[in-house]
C-alpha cells in the first residue's frame, strides 16, 4: 500500500515541477513555442483551464499556476491522511 502512495506522491511532485516549468517558460520569448514548451503546455493546460474558469487574471497577470500547485499540494496531504488511516 505504501508503494502506491509513494508512486502517487512522486507523480504529483513531477506534475508540480511541470507546472513550475510552464510558468517559467512565460519569462522567455518563444519559450512556449519550442518543442519542449509545446509538450509542457499540452500536459499542463487541461489542469490549468480548471483554474482559468474561476480565477481571472489580475492586472494582466494570471495566478492560476500558483493555485494549481497549491491544489496539488493539498491533494498530496489528503492522500497522506487517507492512507495513514488505512495503514
């Protein structure tokens, strides 16, 4: 059971890293147009679209990546709590 939890936590950590890279790519001109940028955008955009629907950009700056990462961290903590109950 702990192997499954460990795998899920690592996958969530990896996805948080992908989201952070997605945010950093906006700092570089043409960063999202590169092949790596397009791949990361394809992976992260479906999850970020959920936050785009509810959190509008403020002053032209989108904070959806921050809230998306916070949501993943809450999910990690919830998984740990759920698995600790059953173990």
